[in-house]
C-alpha cells in the first residue's frame, strides 16, 4: 500500500535502482540535453502557425509592412516571456511550467485553475488543431486532388497522427526526444527551402508587393489584437521546455539556454518565411488562401515537384504535435502528483519511466477535440485563455520579488522585462473584447471559473480518501498499464525538501 492507503505496484529492482525505486516509486529520467531542449523549443513552436495563421495576421493588420512588424513584435513578446521564465524555472525546478510557478507565488487555487483550463481545453485543443493542419496538408501532398474526400477523412488522418505520437511518447521519452530532433531538423530544412524560393524571386526583381509597405494598415490598437493573436499562435509553446524540467540534464543551465537560443532562431525563421511569401503573393491572395506555403510553391516551382511543400508542412506539424504531447503530459503528471487531478494520472510506467497514464488521458481528449473542431475558433479561444495565465505567471516574478525577497534566484531578470510583458498580456486579453465582443470570450472566462467549484470537490481541496471501489479500478489499471506512483520531485539532488533549487552562484541579468 502507498502512503495514502492506495494500492500500488512495485517495479522490479534493476541495476540502476535507487531508493525511490525500492520503495515502489518511479522517477522520470533526465534524458533531455541542451540540443534536445532547443529542438523541443523550436520544434514545438514551428508547427502549423507559420503556415496557417499568416493570412490572419495580414487580414487584421491590413498591410505587408505592418504584418511583418507584428511578426517581429510577437517574437519579442515571446522572448520577454522566456527571459522572465528563466528566473522562475531556475528557482523552481519542478516539471509543470506555469502550474508550479503559480502554485509557489499565489497558492493552489490559481495553479488549479490553470491546470484545469490547460489540461481539459488548451493543450488538447492545440494538439487537435495542429493534427488537423497536418491532415489537410497530407491530402495535398498525396495524388488526391480530384477526389472530394470531405472532412471526415481529414479527421481520421488527424486521429491517426495523434495515436501514433501517443504510442511513441508512451514507449520512451528518449524516442520522443529523438523524433523531435529529427523533425525539427526536417522542418528547418523545409523553411530554408521556402525562404530560398522567395528570395530567388526577390533577387530577380519581384519586389512590387513588398514595396507597398504600410499601405492599408489598420492602426486601431484594439482591432490589432486579433492580428497579434494569430501571430502569437505561431510563437506559442515558447515555454514548452519548462514543462519537462525534471527530465532536462542540468536544468539550471540548459533550460534557460534552450529558451534563449531557440526563440530568436524561430523569430528569424518566421520573418524570412513571411518575406518569402510576399515575394510573389499579394495581400488579397494570402487572406483568401488556407495553404499559403502551397500557393508560394505553385507560383515558383514546377508542378511535378509541388508535393514537396505540403510534405514539408507535414514534417513541421508532426514535430509540433509530438512536442506538444510531450510537454502537456508532463503538466498533467505534475498537477496529478500534487493532488489537483486524479492521482492515477501521475502514475508512470515502471520499466519505461514515462507518464503513460497522463499521455493516454491527453490522447483521448485530443481525439475528442478533432471531431467538432474549427481552426480559427481554436486559435481565438486558446489565445484568450492562455494569455490570462501567461500574464499572471510573469506577474509572479514581480510579486515574489516583494513577498519572497530572500529566496535564492540563480538568474535574476530586470523587473522592467516582466512589467512590460504583463502590460502586453493585459492588452491581449482586453483588446479583442473591446474591439469585437463575442460570446466565445465569455464562454472561455466562464469555463475558467468553473474550476472553482471543481477545486472544492472533496477529493481535491479536502483530500478525502477515494471510495474503495475506485481502489480496485486503479489496481486493475496498474496491472494492465504496468504503472506505479511517482517519486516526489524533492528527491532531486539539486533541490531541497520543498523542491526549491539549492543555492548556486547566481547570474544577475540586471547588471
């Protein structure tokens, strides 16, 4: 029996068994190095966004010049957020990203509301949206142009991709990291190819579209909120590496490096890709297409090799889906380990050391979101909800400077950076509502608040023991899935008993 009276399966001892293994607990292994951390950051950011949201940025900005400026500003916003997170992720080295930071700063209720929203809606919806983009481009890569497949074959392709990625992640964290590295390299090669197509056209003198500059720009600051939503969708997942802190080697050094190397590289890729689009594609053409990369290929390369473009997008979206599944399962695992979700969601496979139950749970939710989903709706809903929590998380940097001034901070960022980020996050939450009030924003806010009554259910807030009938179900699942409860994060050699990073030489970024 475990400490809380629940049945458990003890893993067989292995040559590498430690105290946690002997007590029936399973600990996630540190298998992610700096290169894999950068690959995870870039590979999850570069997904469907640069191919699917470019029309939205142009539509709501109104001009070529302003759309490029918005792509640059969105990258800087993500970078400011990452710099702020560097202080948090080196101070609190538990997996779970925003969940852990909100818990440390403001207590369990904001942390629970985040995990409730992210695990139930945000992350599964993101996985579903990216998988749907994959299936759309896969059909374009196959010789099926004359076939009217309808929407259900696309949804079935998306379901197949989600299930195959879930299998990889359940089998091995190392497999998932290697898949991520491979597809990150593949998508970077694809972006280089797309950029070369555009710059060949520019060098041949086709600069008329770029020369229009800021003609037709929308300068209404509230209306521009939707343009930023579309751009920031493409940059989202800049924080992915913080969800797997307990699996990163030497996280105090490698985690900040992964963030601060990966994000600027993605910024360069996105700016060059959009410049390539505008070499031959007009504003109206971009706004009215759902496959801007394919349109670029149709205008620049022979028809018999046009399949290369959708195949490149498939590589990009497959890698992004894998990275999102990898990170989201760690958030689910971390919240369940703290008792904020069903305890069994924190159970890990005793031989493969993966949070397999959390992965299977997310897989089921993601498959459900594929069935009725609409991409543009998912973008707006996700962005509105996510930026509430991003802003609150970065505000915790400022808050803890005053409430916990003596706490050791291996990296200390200038307060001006989180202050600017919090102001921007508040704008991104409020601006679209002021410009165009819509019911989905209210639904999003109501859904977040429904987490409050859920939090006060007996098994979350009061920590009451679960019914005996569930013990039998959990025991059955343990045997079927070969899973066992996880070790506490506090057993990390770089943490104290509270899971706080042990003091080392600090890096003061305010200098």
